[in-house]
């Protein structure tokens, strides 16, 4: 995947020639781009924006620092009215630069845009381009996944008590900055044996959630509860930003709350943590209050009971995001079975990659690591995923239900069974390698050799399915029951197969969706 084109928001690299210390992520990005043949560009709009600086000396100094980067000139942009319609209002020259960069990206002139500007990220989110707009840390994580997979064994989220977590870890520096009384508060957590979840990588603390049960009288939330889970702390170490561990922790929180019949999850967050707030909003959290110290209270009611009736498939995905991990599976949406080979199954769903029983260890469970999975620390067990295949199916729509069928495997316990349920966000076709790279975007857990081997063409495109992981079946549904239900006829399918309502209901009646 060498030859990728990245568009830079100019202010990312401006400090590189200054006497002050270069941020390590920025310097590393420049080095790795050179090493892997990744082209870095500036947009003509960025140069124009800098030229509006009234300070002549500063303007000339800034422009001199950017001469090392090629500039994309004379791009045939959409009209300004169309850009405003797509990306939002233009109120000043800086807005015009932001909107023009996004238009350059949207036109396919470059593969990805790199920025630290929250305003650009917001515009990209509204325009459906967030998967192709990276922060510096997200770019480094993408380069690691795509160009330099490492031997690595991910240890998943681990339950701990507060007294088992050392506050000497650097992760706590940011918490102390946000909360001056943090150490006194954590001492109470330690004394009361408060529950935690941690992400541990190579025996180092990478992420932390501290949570507790509260009554409505304690929480004073807008939603009455009564079963309320308060997320007291949700923190990732900065060195792991962009690697989707925060999404992994959110999945843990929501699955735990759903599986234990909580009515409400809530937390407080300062407005400056806009990326976290955006993630929370995507999955149904809403700001309900503002505290005296400036913190926002964000609440997320959990769906308990029967899933409501929807009138159209356009509403299904919005409902699924708002009610995650519950989902709508009524008559408005189609249902499909996706056969998936064991190596890809382990990559996408590593948390259920239990090995077949070993003769020397009967009844004991071990997780299998695939040849690809073991070389990448990016967690497969996040919420938003991407699956790639050569299926001829062209009828997948947002909100459709996906049942993943693990093909015959000598290594995995769930061989020849439906293991997992997901929801389609969107399905698109890649007709060349560059397009495939752009479409898998930030969600990819596939190393470079897998993407290159797909080699899409106009005549043989690759189907790219963005989907939400909504649960794993407990128990998994074996081939025998799939044949009895009519989901399969004769033998398992070799490609994506739509199943009718009766077969789908029979499959679901034989199992439950587990949130573990």
C-alpha cells in the first residue's frame, strides 16, 4: 500500500523548523511517511490562508517552512455554495481553508486528511468523512497496522479493584490535571474496593475505567433509573490514542450495562474532550446538564424490554446506534449470513476465538491467535468494524442484520456455527487498491499483505462492509440447527446469503445474544 497520499493541515508541521522541541508524534509521522513511501501534501488553500497573515515577517517565515511539501494546485473544486452545503458555513478565511481541504479529500485527490483541528473533525463527521480524517496519533496507528505489524499478544480488558491499580502510572497525570482532588478521591475508591476495568498492554496500564452503582438520589440524573451505572473515570494513555482502545472500553461499559439490566449509564466530561464526546454521542449519550465546574453530564438510557416497531429501514441504523447493543431485527430490514474463514474470524472477533479442546487440557479454554492477528496490537473486539470479501451481493443496506458463520476449522471450538451478530452501517465496492485502502480507513485490522492480495479491479471489485458488532451467540448455533431451520439447504454457502424471516426466527429461537 505504498503510494498512499495524505493531505496535511499546514499547522501540524509548522513547528518542525522552530527551535522548540518537536512533538514526538509529528516527527515520527514525517519519518515514517518517508520510510514507507507515503506522499504528504499541502492544499493550495492552506498557503492562501497563511498569505492573509498581516504580520509580514511571520508570514514569510511560515511560508518558508512549508516549501519542503508539494502543494496541490488548481484542484477543480465544487462551487463554494456546494461546499458550504456539504461541509458547513464559511465565516472567515480559516473556515474557507478547512472546507476546501475537506473537498479535496472528498473528491478523491488524496486518501486521507491529517489534522488536529477539532472544527475540521466536526465538519468531517457531519459529512460522513470521519473515517478518512485522522489525528496525528490515528495516522501513526494506521501506519503501524498497515505497514509495520509487530509480534504482539493483546491482553483484553481485565477486571480489577481500585487497590490493585497503581496511581504512580503516568496515565494518572492527566486525571490529576483535570481534578485537583483526584488523589483524595482515589483513596476513597481504594478503601471501598471500587470496581475497575483496565486495558493492559505488555504488562503496562494503557486504559482505565472506574465505575460504581448509584441510586437516582445520588446521581441526580435527568433519567430516573432506577438502576444506574456511573462511569467515574474513562481514560486512555495518550500514547495509545488512535488505536481504538477507547471504543473497546465503551463497548465493555455498554455490554456490561445491557447484560446486567441497568436502566442508565452516565458520566461527566469536560467540553475540551471533544473526540470522546463525539464518540459518546454516536452511541446515544446526550448532554443533560452542565455542572458548576464546567463538566457536562452525559446520560445514556439502556433499552430494557421489547424493541419498538420501526416504519422504514432508514430509521433502523439510527435506532441501533442509539440503543446499542440492542438492535432492530423486524420486517423492515433484511437478514444475511456471512461465511467467514477462521483466520478472519479471529481477527474480527478475537474475544471468542476459543481453541478446540486440547487432549492434555480437557475442558479448559484457550484463545487462538491467527498468523495475522498476532502481529497487530489493534483490538479486534471494538464496536465499529469492517469486513472485506468478493461476494457478488449488492443488496446490503444500512440496518440489515448480519449473522457470521465460522467455516470449518480444525483450531476453533465454534467451527461450523453461527457465532456473532452485526448490523450493516454501509456497504461499498472497491475497484482498485487505492480505493480499498480509503474505504477500510480507520477501521481496518487487516495488514498490508491482506489488502494487497485482494487486488480489486473493475471486473472483480471487493465488497467493503462497515458494520457494528452487536453481540455473540450463547450458545453458538451449529450447522445441524442451521440446516433444520432452513437457513442452509444442503450445505453451508460459500458467499453471503440472504435468509428469510422464518429461518432467521428459528435461528434466533435456538440461542440468545450474549453481552460479555
